[in-house]
C-alpha cells in the first residue's frame, strides 16, 4: 500500500510538471568550439545537429553546419567576425538559413542573408523561405512554351529562350557576359517579369555599375539584387545564389514569371572549393570537391515552368560562367553546360573585332527554347543560322585571295550585312517585331544595294520611316505574333518607298552642294 502511495505521489508530481510545462522557442543544444579559423569552426558536443542547420553563436553571429563527423561538426561562419575563440559556445537552433521574401524586396539590394545594402529601411517580412529547397517535381512542371525575349536580335532569332529554361552564358573575361544578362533584365520592362540579379564574388565597382544601369533604364523597380562581393567571406558567397533562388521562388509560386541571373557560377565554385578545403574534404579535379556538380545541379534544377495546377509561374535562369582562354572543357564549364538547356558562347576574338554582342552562333545552342518561339520569328529566322555558317566558312576560304565568282560574292555580301545587322549596342534592346522586320529585309536581300558599313544606319532610318508613316505594321506583328505574306509584301513596298525618299533627299542635297559649291 505504502509503495503504491509513494508511486502515486511521484505520478502526481510528474503530472504537475507536465501541466506546468510551456513550449518555448528554446535553443536546443549547446557545444563548444574546439578550433576556429578562416571562417570555419570545429565544434564538439552537438550530437543531434543536422546538416545545413543554423548555429547561434551569441550576439548576431551565426554559422552553418556543413560537416557531420563522429564526435564533432564542421560549420562555416556567416558573419565576418574575429571575436570568436576556442571554448566559446555554439547553440543548435533546429532551423535552416532563411531569408525574408515578398514584394517589398523589389528594387532593393540585399546581402545573402537578406539584410539591406542600399542604405534603405530594414526589410521586414512576415514570410521567410529557406534558402535551400527541393526542386519542383516533374508532375508539377509544364512544358516550356512561352518565349522570354532578351531584346537581342542574335539571341531571340537563333538561340531563343523560353520561360522556365536554363540558358548558360559562357565566355572569357570581358566579353560582355554581364552586359547580355543585364540587357535581358532591361528588356523585361513592362512585360510583367520579376528579375533577380545575384552577384557572386564580384568587385564592388562592377556591381555598382550594374545597379546604376538598371536604375537608369527603369529596371530596378522590378528587380531584386542579391550581392556578395569579392571582399565578403566564402560562406556568404556560397549561399548567395541559393538566397536569390529562394527570393525568386516566392514570386514563381505566386504564379509570376521570374528571371534570375547568377553572375557568376565560376566564382561560386571557387568559394565552395575554399570552404571544402578548409573543412578538409578530399578534393578532386582542379582541386574542386567531388560534390561540385551537385551544388550547381541542385541550384539550377529549381528553375521550372510550373503547371497550371501549381499556379503556372516560371523561373528562368541565366547562369554565367567565365572561361580561361576559351577553354570550355574545364571542369566547371563542362559541368554547367551539361546541367543547362543550352549555352550562349561569347568569344573574345569576335568581341575584339567589333561583333558585339560577341555571340559565336556555331557553338551556341538552345535546346528547348525553339518550341517557345513565336510564328513570326520562326518564319524569318529559319535560315539565318545556316547563312551565317555558310558565310563564315566562305570568309575563311577567301582570306587567301582566291578569285571569287558571283555566287560566292553574293554569299559573302549577304553574310557581312547579316553580321552587321545583328550587332547591337549595350542596353538598347529591340522588340520582337523589330527583329522580325529587320531579318525579313536581310533574308530577302533587300539591302544588297547598301554598303555593309551603312546597313545599320539605313535600317534605323527605315524604322523611323515606319514609325512615322506605317506604325500599324509593327504593331500588328507584335499583337498577332504572325508575319503574314501580305505583311511581308508590305515590308517590301514600304522599303522601296523609303529608298525612294532617301534617293530623292540625297539628290536634293547633292544639288544644293553643287549650287553652294558653284557660288564659292
Ligand atoms: P567580366 O569578365 O569582367 O565580368 P563581362 O564578360 O561580364 O566581364 P561586361 O562587363 O559585360 O563583360 O562587358 C565588358 C565591356 O564590354 C564593358 O565595358 C561593356 O561596356 C562592353 N560591352 C559589352 N557589351 C557591349 C555591346 N553590345 N556593345 C558595346 N560594348 C559592350
Ligand atoms: Mg561580368
């Protein structure tokens, strides 16, 4: 009897304790730092911690768990801090890194943890998203069938990109990679596409100039800039693209179209390599760790075109990779080429010779975007790639001063004019109808009487003429997305009217010059 009553009182006590228990947001576990240096911590005594978990180090200092070993964990510091030392305490939080997401980020520049860098007010959001998230499942995806226009003639016609696609921009340093991506962002103005620009390991001056360009072209209002410069720690550079993707995903899951630029993933790989070497992980090819493919594939797999049931949003990715002396067979370029749905290859040789954007059409490809190209563009661009290839082949051959027959001359003339028309200044995107009309003129040899160096000026003149006299033609192409045979006939008709005008004006100018020359 007695024993029972003892047990009874213990049970009562326990019950009271359970009743008095209140759930609190507690730091669950504590461990001690046993080694610390170069932004990497080794901590003993956190047996229940998980990979990718956030550790709290006191103050506003946090670390991210990267390595789980038998009796210690390796973590990377998310802040630049020199105040930590051996013996300090690290608490596990049970959470993974998250960032504030939502509309209030538009027009802002933030660091990879979501803190503002533009001197604006703090970012307060009810909603956070984990920076690492699984990619949408295959059943939640739809086919890529909507074009994402870059506003760059060479790309929209020959290497079309669809919403939800991942298209790599690859090239040596200073070949216009950033310019191409930024121009694409600028071209999304008024098209209801949200953009995210992620700068990884770049110079502060370069990032500032991108932000400046975006602002000047009214593109910052619909863009979020996530910035981790070269002076920041490797861990921050490492999580920057995942942060950008988390911010982008929020818009995608709300049913919107999103474009994300990762500038660039070569530097991201270098940051990850630094972390891995500090964590003493074994290294592989070019000293990159074995899972370098995985960190990029799990990032780019998060781009998708969602099905209607999932809201129909999309996330299009333009990762950038820098090559060394055009070597696309190095470790990181081959990895990312195999992950993406195509690449735009920029060449220094072309860039130097004045072909800008310096797209090497032969080595560039878009594996899915063709399905998303509109009918008008498909109709005019079908033969452009072939004609250009033909031209390049002939041009190489005729360098040796061979005697040329008339058909070779025609191919060379057409190719040279086509190359000229595909040149485009920075930050001057053109509309779909503009590209369609320009290519209609070129592919039908309607400019064969104009000197190669005057082709662009003549085309600009023709567009001014169209705008003044026949604005309905480009508007119709833009609206219907079709180039009818009648409209093609109209382009010929308007062009000959324009040429007539030009001839008349130049005659008049010549007459005036002769007159004034006579007086003199
Ligand atoms: P980095 O390797 O340093 O990141 P990058 O490949 O991103 O360089 P950009 O910075 O975009 O190249 O461009 C290099 C230079 O070329 C810049 O000065 C830019 O203004 C110029 N440039 C880029 N595109 C064009 C263009 N279409 N027309 C004229 N100039 C251009
Ligand atoms: Mg760049």
